[in-house]
């Protein structure tokens, strides 16, 4: 009988992507690894709960939801989220950053100093620099200042990030765009006094993400379905996304779509325990996909 596993999502350990499974087991994701799994037939995607707690009724959730939470658990998770601006009394120091995802795509954000650059890896930032450091509310005011004074957004859609990963300009060009915006930001007159300005120091993640020479993606997985199979060779990873080489071409899998499902190996023969079927044949996907540009690709 095939072993069934529940995926807890993708984590960045140091600068390397790792899939985490229920019970704490981890699967490293080196380039060239064959990632292969099947969704248990007849299964239902269940809410993953909130803040480390399970969803009491185990509510069924949509296969297209990247949050994999029911309405109540989503509300509870948001109520304790710094990112959602619902916490004002966190005593920890925060860093403000500028993150670059492609030409003209730079956002401002904040992260707890103790987390280091983990948040930037999780978002798929190709280049980033620290901008300031200080109390939470001062960091929040700087975000708002950049939005209003410089028109810098605090969110960039994942589809926009994915669309440009295979056609990025050289290191010098992408760092120059961040440098110019950093200089304008720290020179603003209404900079919060409690926020220490940080010098420009670009960090480039193209190597960590495997983006050099990356082939353009032809599609992105839209959702998982019972009995569906995802199998392909890992050629790059950025944020929650795995870029998999398949028979059709490179397809992007947002690993957030894996949570809440019961999964089993789908390689040639029996898969290693908890390894999502790392032995596999030619890349093959039998779940709904979206072509870049928004066209629904159906099953292939």
C-alpha cells in the first residue's frame, strides 16, 4: 500500500529550497531532482488550520486557493499577522527592504530583523537591499511613505514575477534600478526619525534560484485534483514556485497548492518515503494548468 503524506509547504533553509512534510520530514530540492507525486484519488482538500492549530471541522477548501484555509481559519490567521497590519504592539525590531523581481517591478516590505533574509527568498525576490531598521510602527510608516511619495507598491502579483524570470537583464542593470530607488527613498524629507537608514547593499538571488539560462515557462499549475499527477525535473525554484521540465516544456508549480491534500509518490516503482516520488520518468502532468497569458490549458 502506498504511503500517504501531507505537504506542509516549501521552506528556504539557508539559500536552498526544501519541501516539508507532516511529521517534520524534509525533502531537499537540488537542481535536476525528479519531483513526482499523485493526489490520492477520491480525496478532498482540507483546511490546514491557523497559527499552528488544526481546523476543528477539517473544512473542505478550493483546489485553487493558495492559502488552503477555510473562512474562519483565514480570519484567525489574519488577526495575528504582521503582514496584514493587524498587530501594532510587536516589540521586536523590523527591517524595511526594497525587493526587485524584474524590470519596473520593485516593492517595499518589512520583516522581523531576527528572520534575516528568509522573507525575501520566500517571496522570490531576485535582488534586494535593506532600507531601514527600527520599531514596527516606524517601519510601517516608511512603507506608507514610499507608496505615497514614490509610488512603490507593497505587493507584486506572482504571475508577473513568473513571467519575467527567464528573461532578466544582467546583474548590473537590475542592481542599478534598486540602487536608484534606495537613494531616492532614504533622501525623503518625512523619513521616520525612529527608523535607522541602512546603506545600499544589493543581494542577488539569481544563483540561489537557478535562474541563469532558465527556459521560459509555458504554463503554471492552476490547481490539484484527486487522482492528478505532477512529475517533472526541477530546473529552478523561486519563492514558493518550482519550475519543472516536463514533456510539454517548463511548467511552474506553486507549492502552496500542495497543502491540504493527501499525496503519494508517482515515480517509476515505489517512491522513497516522504520524498514525493523522486524517481520518475519523463515529466508528465495531469492536473489543470493555465497558459501564460491566462488561457486555461485543461489536462495534459
